[in-house]
C-alpha cells in the first residue's frame, strides 16, 4: 500500500525518542519501584478553582462548537496579557489551540515547506524535529554549549544560516537546558533575523518558571514584532498539562493566513476549557510561584549533589523543569548511562541524544518529583558514576 511521504519523515520521530521513559513505565506496571525523572509533568495539581470552573462550564452547557480563532473571553484575556509587550495587539493577532505543541505545528505549516530550513538550538525539545520535518523542511542545528550556559551565540547562528533558512526557532526558558535568553542576546539574534529575512518563532511555555531575574521576549522588541510569532500555553504555568490549552500571538497578516490552517485542523477549541483558561489568565493563582520555588530549590540541590559526589558536570538551569548533566567522564555517552542507570539503579532519566547531536554526552533530569525522591535518585546516579569512574561501588 502507498503512504504519504510525511509518514516516512516522521517514522522514527515519535515515541522512539522516549524509549527509556516507556521502558521505565513498563517496569512500573510490572511492579518495579522506579524513580522517574523523565518528563516535565508538574508534581502539584491545578488550582482547585480552575477545575471547578471547568466543571461549572461543562454543566452550563459550554460544550458546543467554538470558532477557529478562540472563545471571545479567552481572546480578550490573551490580549490583556500580551498588551504590555505588543501595545497594538488586537483579536486578529491571536489564535487559540489545544496546547503549545498544536500551535507550533500549525505555525510551522504556515511558514515553511520542502526546500526550506529552520534554525534551532541543539539540544532542542524532542518534538521540534518532527514539527519541522512534517512540513518537508530541514533542521539547521545551532550548537548550544554548556560553557556558554547553553545560550545561543550570535556567531554560531550566523555560521549556520544559509539561503534556505526561513525561520529561527527559539525556546526561552529552554527545554532541555533551562537557559534563559536576555534582551541583549535576543536583540543580537534578532539583528541576524532581520539581515537574513527570517521569521522568529519563540516557544515561551516556561516563561513563568524562571528562578531568578526577569523574562525577555522578542515580541517586546520593536524591530522584531512584525517577524515574531510567540507560542505558549497554561500547561506549565498552571500545572494544567492535560487540559491542552495554548495559543499563538503573531502579526495580523500572518494570523490571517494561519486561521484557515487552524480551522482545517480543529475548527475550534472546547469552550469549557477556554473558560477555565480565561480564569487561569485573569486569576491570582499561586501555582507558578509554588513551582518556581520548588524547581529552583531542586535545581540547586541537584547541582550541588552532582558536584560534591561525582566527577560529573551539571549545568545550573535558570528556569524550566530540567537539569542537564554531562556524563562523558564515566566513559559512557548519555544513552548508555541512562540505560545502565535504569537497569542497575532503577532510575529513569532522558538521554541527551533524544534532544539532538549536542546532547550526546548529556542526560536530562526532571525536577518534577519531591525533594527526597530526587535526592535519592541523584545518590543512585552518583553511585553509578563512581562505579564507572573507579570500578568500585
């Protein structure tokens, strides 16, 4: 039988990257006690009033068709949220989607096709490759190095640009490294985008989870607004990953062209989830603050434990839900280390190779488990590292 070429492009880019995670889940199902540090699932629940709002909306009959742009109250809430960065924002700049992932897929579909290329930092979030390759475009990885705090360097971006480049995909705070781009860096990267007529797509889903300092977006830089599209959601900020409620903010003409794509894919989100999202954006909830405090504390703990008890290097993230650890001194790459850690210590982490070639010697540790459980996992990781380094347990 015949299949569309997109199925070949994406054949190995789905759950294959998460092999260690799924192997760990299988072992848990079989009764093994596994410490899971693989995914960015907040370890607190959404605020009760948000769940209550979702239930209220369901009971009120908010289950009918919506429209392609989004429910009016949610669009208005998003306009208010982004007006400080985009003073001219109006409804036509906004589209609502079921989560950041769907928004990003639609945005890339609108911007690139076969023969085009998308620039992105390497390491990169695992699904970015599939989002890009689904369009027929290719990736142009820009190395993100630990010695630079995993911050994209303008000279590295300049070296990666070719005539085929159409989009610069940014993610701040960054998954998997936790790097946060400051305004000066965004301006330098943006200058290259202007010089080479590149779109900037910025995934800002971890915006609310910066441990120290402020957040900067290309959307707030005057010279970049007409080439910038931001995607985000309430998944991380409000611990609402399963609700799948996100959005895109972009220039009016871009959003006008994106709307038919959204309507073809979805023809509207669920009104009862839109009502809950509106309540999340307009409410005064403590979820983000709770997460920031816990994640920052755990990041500092992991960095300290790794540096004190092993010969490994750990990058202290500036935000997000993860820490990256260089395991190359053990003589293993991240893939081998992750599988040995699962087999010998019952700890599941993500091998860095799931996030690109630059992650080969790294592992990603999720900070989304209770402190004691995380400390236990790092102690087991240290034991494996010592065994590998010295031959002694």
